[in-house]
C-alpha cells in the first residue's frame, strides 16, 4: 500500500492507494473516524451498481448504521438544487452532527458531497472514495468543494478537507475510455507545473498508461497525488502557490460554461486550456516554442478531443466571471519549462483571442 500524508493548516489526513482497497474500506474508515455511529454513502446509480455492494460489504461486521443516497450522474447536476435534495434526504435519515458522509464516485459526487458536508448541520465529517482517474489524482485531495452556477463553474463552495481518501485503481476497470483519457490530463498538468518526471513518464510510457497497466497506473496516481498534497500543504486556500493547480483551468472552465457542460468532459476542457496556455506563454516569450510544442504534442497524443467551436470573444467574456479573476485581472498559469510555471496577470486580450482562434483551427484537423 502507498500512503501519502496531506498536511494543511486545518487538517492532517491520509491518501491510501492500493488495488482492491475498497474491499476493506470500512477498516480504514473506522481508523479515521472511530467514534462514528452513522455513515451515509453519497453516490450515483451507475457507480452504486458497480461498486456499492463491495463498499457496503466491508461494513458487514460493523455495528454502525450505513445508509445510501443517490444523486443524478453528470456535471449538469452539480447544483444547489442537488445539494438541497441531498440535505432533505439526510434529514429523513435522521443524520445528525456525528454522521459521516462517504463520497463514492467521481469528481462531481466528491465535490457535491464535500460541499454538503461543509454546510449540513453547520459542518459534518466526510470521506472520499474516488472512482474516476481525475478524482483519484486531483479533486478528492485538497478540500475544494462546491457547485456550479449558470454564470460559471464552482462559483459557490467551501474549503472542506476530508478525513480520509481511499484510492482503489481497480475501480478504473469499469471507467469508460473517454473518461479515463480525460482524467489523465490532470497527471499531465502535475508534470508541467511541478514534477517533470511525471511528464517524461507519460511521454515514454503512453502505451502502458493507455492500456491501464496496473504498475504504471499506481505510480502515476501516487506521483500526481504527491504533487497535489505538496501544493495544498503549503497553500490550503489558494492565496498563492495553489493557483498553479489551475494550469489549463482558466480557459478550460470558460469552455465548459460556454457549452453548458454538454460538450467537454472536465479533463478535455482542461486539455484545451493547457494547449491555449502553452500558446500564450510562447507568444509572450515566457517559454520557448520547443517547450510549448512539447506540451501541445503530449496533450494531443492522449485523446481525440472534442472540437472547439465557441467564439473567442464569448470565451474572453466568460473569464471576467471566473473566480480566479481578481480586481478585473485574469490569472493565467503559464508554463516556463516542463516542471515550472508562472502566475501571470499581464496577459493581453489579443493574446487570449489569438490562442482561441488557434484552438478552433487545431481542433478541426
């Protein structure tokens, strides 16, 4: 088993990574919250069908009460309405302030469950059991929770650290190919922003990674989580360093919102966002053409991405309502080298518009 410690100003918890750890999930959850008497699993119907029984079976010898509630599947249900519905279900189950939520699902389930835990009864504990690659390497770690508004992604939320994160690479066996490839971009991001070894590994082991080779997956997941744990440990609430985790997300979030979350999976939008950031960085002479082309080539090597059809001006307008925009200045994370980025607030509008035109052209090839 691989154990990675996340140490923030407000919380200390473990990320445990092991094949088939879901079979013994209750044991590790019990170690993290030994006083809990009531657990409520929050999941979606497809995930419950595949993995719900295995999780519940792990509690078979436990005297605690275990309930399951479901939320609709998909980014479009990451809303306040869903949070309200789940809250009402918790009340019906008589979940009190000692209850512990267990998020069993991908990033949407994890974000919604974490936000629910941050506000229900003014705050209860929760555990993350991510079932998508993206959630395993990124969204389950670090405490960012929230829901979307029509105006943009994750505009309502809270920082709420979990008590424990259990990562079982085995559950990725049932993940659709498109979702799996989409999630891989979060590892590629980790390679660009801090750990060049991850980037080089993905360059050199593309066949094994795409084939979901167990040893390759376990290494890639663990190294990606280490990057996330290191960054959030230094900057829990995104006052400085943590902003580098938004590499690719500035334009990525705008693409998602502009297409009403129906065209791109999150990782696909971030992938195009990384391509745009590389183009902007090269155009502003913050990196070399060689580095920019290397990033763009690796992004395109891992998936056939959906076409970008949004108008550049529409995307630029979206940036104004992004939560990373402060004092009217959009914060872009731009690569300088593989493993090194810079936070830039001096990106001119014409650079963004040019990059978006390039994306539109590139996506049609």
